[in-house]
């Protein structure tokens, strides 16, 4: 009976107040739902929508995504962050084409075997796109269920997650699964928010433990916050006589994997010598720009951009596959980290070339 009351109230609320016109809802296919669910991991809907639309225009199906070059996929992900999502999606698309005839598999086991797809994402794809009964437990759903049932603990704790999975399974109805799944995610995103939850308009408030005890902000428990270490790096904005800038592609794994960046150095005290040793060019002028701060999950990065002008004609690159000269006017379909995009825009806007 509890399941019926919970899901029925949620479905009634969703019919009147839920989100029904998101881009991936208007033309719903397993592929479009998959792309949206990956993009929505740790990213808000408003941010995702323009990226989703451009991504779909570029890669309208699994086959086109699989056939695309990694650079092109990362280009359409530039600015969205957590780039491993894009790399995993590209790998998964190739597996889907090779092993599943270009169609997303329709079982939890097969979906979770693909790179970047966990249990909750797989459940959302199957529920939203196929109407199959599978529970979901993303961050929004965790918050709703934790508050409703008064489940203490931090999201990273195994016992906490296990309890919530049981409740997620219990509440998922046998009918209207796609609407219910969207409804519980919408409730967490729009009413049962982390800060200042709108309990007045919540359809579940009558039986919600956190609301009845006025302890909304205690559930779920806060993750223990470790103090993030600080690191520094130098971005060498190396400009040749043609007004082009040297960019290098980072290794496929690790921070900003596969993206194109300015060459990095540890210190500017030996920058001129390092550039000569690494590229064979002398530096004629050098100017430092304002520092750029960027935060990753595990550390803060302070970037010191140093703009250097090379002497003579500098066009040769030792490793052409991993390096390129880029003009500010070039239209390139490569992936760049957000700090590189910001610096390139600053160079273009202020014409900061020698």
C-alpha cells in the first residue's frame, strides 16, 4: 500500500507540474535518453540543454557517434566538464555498433557492461526510453528517498546506498514507469532541492520524515569534505611569426584526457631554455597574464598564462599528430578545457598578439 500511495501522489503531481518538454522527451529514443542521462550526471538541466541539442545535430544516432573522431566528440563536449563521460560514450558507441548491431541493449547487465553506464543510469535509460520497470537512484532521487524515509548517512556510504536502493525498488510502480522515473527525478531537482526545499508544494510532505521533524537539511548527511590541495602550472602561450599558437593534445587518460592545451611547464625561470630544448626555438619576448583558477574534484589548479613570442620562422612541430599551430580565426572542431577556451577568447577579444 505504501508503494501505491507514494507513486500515485508523485504521478499526480508530475502530470500537473513535471517537466514534459525537455529536448530528449520530445523525440524519445534510447540513444537520446542515453546521451541526456550521461550529460546530466553532475550537471544541471539548464546547462545541458544547449549542449544536448548541438550534440544531437552533430551525432544524431549511435552509428554517427561511433564513426566520429574522438576530437570531434570532445569538441561538442567542450565546456561541459567531466570529459571522461564523452570519452566513455564514444567507446560505448563503438561497442554498441560492433556487438549490438547499433542498438542500445535492453538489459541492465548488458547496459552496465558499457563504459560510463552504472546501475542508475542504465535503469533510467530502460525506464524512460523503453518503459521497463527498473529503479533509479541518482543524486536527486537519493535526496528525496533519504528525506522521506529519514535514512541517515552520506551518499558515499555503502549501507546508505543499499537502503535507498531497497526503497527505490519498493516505490517503483509496475505501470507508468517512464512517468514515475521522470517524476521522482524532477521532484528532487525542482522541489526537494539541497538548499531551501519547497516542502509547501511537495506531494509527499504528509508522510515525509524530514518534513514532519523539520530536519530537511540533515538528510542526506554531508560528505566529509577533505581539504583540496593546491597545484600550480604554467601555460606557455607560444606564438610564432604568423600569429599562430601552439597547442598539444593531452594523453587519452588523466586530467583533460584527449583535449588540446597550451604546453605546460613547472616554472617560468627556465621557460626560455625549456622551449628551446623541447621545440628548438628561441624566445624573443615574454609577458605574463592574470592567473586563472580552476577546480577539479580532487584539487585546485592555479594556471599562470605566459605569452611568449618566438624568434624567426617557427612552423615545424616535432610530433605533428599531437601538436598543432592554431590561428585565432580558425574554426576547429577540437576539444579544449574551459581555461584554454577562456584564454583563447581573451586573446581574440584583446588581440593580445605581438
